[in-house]
C-alpha cells in the first residue's frame, strides 16, 4: 500500500518546493505536475514528489481525518 500526504507549500524554487506539515518542513520535487504551484497551495506528496495540486478545503479535510485517526490510535482505539 502507498500513502500520499497533503502538504502545504511554503516556498517554490525552480522544480522544488518547501512543504510543511505541522511545522515539519521538507522538500518535494514538482517535476511531475503539469500546473503551477505557489506558496499557500496544497500538494499531494508521495516519495518526495508532488503528484497533484489539491483544493485547500479537500486538503484540510484529509489532514483533519489523519489527525482523528492518530488520536484514536493514541487512545487505544476506544
């Protein structure tokens, strides 16, 4: 199974973006996208490559669901 995570773009330099998830920043390649990405956009990142630009509302909803899953696992799934 593969997992791609929505990350917020904070900077773009050429074909690389600095992306953020909860204060943790990393780099993502933009080579696979056929559209412009700018700071404030959300991108779906898999293995270091942005594979899709996301609607902000969809990205935030997905991140909210991830948070709920993590909270449930921290509580022992009760």
